[in-house]
C-alpha cells in the first residue's frame, strides 16, 4: 500500500531558545484508501500536533499528483507550529513526523535532528571605543544594516550620525555581502573612527536576518538601541529627542515622524501620515499593519530580551514590525509628533513610503462570499477560469503567508511574555494557528469605520483568505464525501487553471512565484 508523506520546507538544524521560540511545519499526507486522522511533529520526547488537517493543496494536484489518486490529494495538506518553551532541554534532538491514519496504521518520516542552544553571550565593549568627551549621557548603540549602499547617500547618513547632539554612541554596522567596491566605499567613509564597528556576513542574510545579527552584537554597556538605514539623513537632535520622550513617557520604545524626501532632495511630504492614521496603542492593529518605522526608533536594551531571537521568516517578515509588536506587548510605545529625519525614497528601498488607497469594506466582504459560487461555475464554464483562479491565488496566498506569520508572531509573544495583560492577550488570540477566530477578524474590521485608515482592511483581507481557503477545501471534501470522484479533479483543474498556485510558502525568501502581499507597498528589494 502506497502512502506518501511530504514536508514542504527543511526544518532548522539549530534553534536558539532564549525565552522560547517556535517555527512552522507544513506538508501533505496522502493514501489512496485512508485519510490522516492526526499528524504530529516529534522533537525528542515532545509532540507538537498539526493545527490544521485536510488543507487545500492544489499545488500537489498540479505537480505531484500520485498515481491512482481519485482527488484526495487536493485536501491532503497540514500545518502547525512547534513551540519550544523556555527551559526546553538543550542539546541535539531527533525530529520526525508521525501520521496516524483512519485505518489504524501509523507512518513515521524521519527529519534529521535539531540542536537546541542558548543565546551566545555578547562581549563587552573594549575601552577606548567611545571618546572621553562623549558626555555623561547613556550609551546608545546605533544598529545599521548595509548592502551595496550608494557612496554619496551612505556618506550623508554617516555624517548625520556623527553630528548628533547626543554624543555618547557607537554604530554597529552589519554588512550583508556588499560588492568589493561598495564594501571598500563603506570602509573609506568610516575611516579610522573607532565608534563604527563593522562585521561582514559570511553569506547574504537579507534585511530581516541582517538586522537581527546587528542587534545580537549590542554590547552590555549600551542602555539604548537605535536603528538606522544606510541612506537617510538624521537631524542633529534625533537621538536626544527620542531619548527624552522615552524617559518622559516611561516607554519601552519611542519613534518619530519622518519627512519623505526624494534622492535629489525634493520634499514629497512633510509627514509620513498622508493617507493613513498613526496608531501605536492597539496591539491587534499594530500586528495587522505596522506604523513604527525602524529608522525612526529608539528603544531600551531590555527589549532585546523579548525580541531575540527573531521568529522564523514566514512570507515577508520585517524587523521593525516584530520589534514594535514586542515593545507594545511588553510595555508602552511613545511618539514624537514631528519629523526627526529625512526618509529618502529611491528605487532600492526595501519598503518605501506606503499611502493607503481608499477601500470599501462591504465590497470586499461581498466579493469573498461571491468567490465560492464563482469557483463552482468555473468548473463548467472554461472562460471564467483564468479570472477566478487569479483571485483565488492572491486571496489564499494572503492566508498562507500573512495570517500564518501573524499566528507565529502572536504565539511567540505569548510564550516570551507570560504575564501579558488580558487585553493584549486577546489581541494575539485573533491569530490562532487553527484560525478558529476568523469571525473575530471580520468583526474587528467591519464595525469600526476608522479601521481602513489604520489597517487598510488588513483584517478583512486575512478573513477573506481564510474563508476562501476553507470554502474551497470544503467544496472539494464535500464532492469527495458524496462519492463524485470524477468531479473533484475537475474542480481542482478549474481552480488551478493557470498552474500558478504556489505551495503554502511558510518560509519564503524572495520567491518570485509568490504574489506580493496586497496590504503593503513594495519596491524592488536591495537584497
């Protein structure tokens, strides 16, 4: 009897535990005569059940359909989170996926081993790095991630850091594999200034992991941490103003407004908040749509105890979003309501200035409820298939990437902050791994008129992705349950008519086959 069990992505070989961490696992399990009743990931003696079973897997039907399949492979998917809490035994643990079938049999798929390690200690800053005339203020570590910066723009950023009125700082530069010419330019601009501490990555990590590596290098003497892009221009009082606001409001993180400027110096906007509202007090809204730009931020070093290590990258994860969510979950965020730097726009911005376009919540909800009947009709009307398929791909990709990323963020926040206040805990529970709170997402977005300017209807888009994924899966399962075996492949072929449905991309690093997330503006990435 042929039974197939497949895991979508390689699991990490090593996990830094800290206050706890989690990573997703997903795949598909198929048998011609049985279906999976229970799927668990085993790490050593611990068992982590899959949160969802019988997920839609049109990609498997398209590209890896087993011989003899009568349509069951369409709903063979699973997804879950392996949550390693603080205190999980260190050392190497064997990892395996175990599937229990409805005929009583069990399949075991070995997945190698996972090494659990403690965070590496950060060495103290050697004497002589900070000049004696730096002042009595607290030491601020400015963390900058670089990758092939333009020399002129980089020199402007460095000069603006050197001109800060708060003089007690160091700058940790993490270079992510710049070309030899760009790396030489970085060194030339820095010169022999000992306050700039440069480290080169062995391989390209991307912005998310590159910033994480820079934060891991913050020395114990630094009481505060600021983030810096490689090509903006800070105003001289930026660090001092953020520090004053942080202390005045007893906050964990403070950030400021920013002026939007073109590379030639032309001012586009005097404020970042052109068509969207700034909010930093509602954790659910912050999870849905980040408002805290990394380069605008200063935070207490204690935030690193919560934020590090960063979660596994699911879809398009961003360092400043994760840090902001940690800061609001663990404490308070403060805001300086005036620009403290120029946010320079150009074609290489990882994320540029993103105005929110006007949207209609009721129209989005109506479209969602209309998609499933349209999918059924497209089974029989071939000319409708390309358009229906396009909408389904984009909508379900929102679920596969964005919802599952937020579920991971929320789970880790609850692990690392066990005394999370009740209101903030409820906010994280909007994003449960099994997605049983999808009606809460609908209520969250539909009954508050101001949501569009705060979240761009992100919660409704997530709800739509959930509903379409579940509804299409229900349609396929119903057809199979009724015994109409020949119709199930026809449905899959209709929905997957363009052969464009990607596998659930739990871990995506610039995968061109995964559509851009519709909630965020994206410019061509640097890396």
